[in-house]
């Protein structure tokens, strides 16, 4: 489903990703590990179209999306800071993407309410986000990412700001969402425990290159792509 082929990117400061290639089969929950500052977020931004590589291709299924606009890639992206829209109520946050897609208002409402129910945030729909807890904001951001019904979900350190109890709940939620929505997931973390508990495919980014660490025996066979 996700294929990076010979991706290279260099920042003005000289930091570089070098000839990166890897494949994540359809329906797989993959985890990308690596030290802080090693380029994990940059790689996600290349995947979702916020940055363009200086060399190489980004493929989703059979489609070369390297130069496609982010909105055309059918990717849900949860950045580390969540990037919730200031001043918008939870209902509007979740309904943003389906409204842009041209879904009729009743369709937007149906999708928003279904996702809110699934993520346990129905009681928050008419609230703003400024005074929500970290776990509540994360659920709102997840609902917003899923509202466009993406095929791929990119998660940048989604559990790092949560306490132990909330982190365990969020980990279970991510696992359930992966299965229920039939998603291909790339989850960035520096936590080995997260990688072990969630990752069917474990990757590591070191010195500008990605290496496969471990593949779960339960992972979907690549031939299913």
C-alpha cells in the first residue's frame, strides 16, 4: 500500500534522508522508531505531501503520488501537536474534511456523529477545544483525521503527551481503529514498548536510512496488495 522508492531529501542546514526505500503492505500497522531529530516527522510530511522529495517516488498502491497535493492522497495525518483549528467547536473540527469533499450537510452530520460516538466524544461536540484534556484533544484530532475516510493513517508520536492510564486507553483505541476502518497505519515513536504492542511491522530510521527491525508473523502477506 505504502511504498517509498529511493527517497532523498536534504534541508538547508545539511540534514539529509538518504536513498530511503521501504514497503508497508495494505492493512498493516507499521511503527517507525528512531531518536528525536532523526527525520521521522520529515518522512511523514513527505508521505502526506507537505514536503516534496528531491529524489525518488512515493507510491500509494499502484499510484505515483509524489507530486500530488495532500488533499488528493487519501491520507489522514495526525501531527504531534495535533494542529486543531483555533476557535472551532469539536463538531466543526471533525466535519471539516467531509465538507471540503463536498458531502451534503446531512452526510457530514451523520459522519461526525458516528465518529464521535466511536471515539467516545459525543458529549464534546458543541464545545471548543481550548479547555479539553490531552486525551480528549487527541480523540478529536483522530476523529478529524478519520472523517475523510482515508486509506492510510499517519501518526506522529500520538501517545507521547499522555499519562500512563490515558496512554494505555489510547493504544487500545488505535488498535481498534486500525482494524475497524481497515487502515494502513504508519505510527512514529521513539518508544520500544509502543512498537512492540502495536507494530506488525517495525522500522527504524538511523543516520538518514530506514531499516526493518521486525515483522510480525500475523502481518498481511504482501501478495495481498
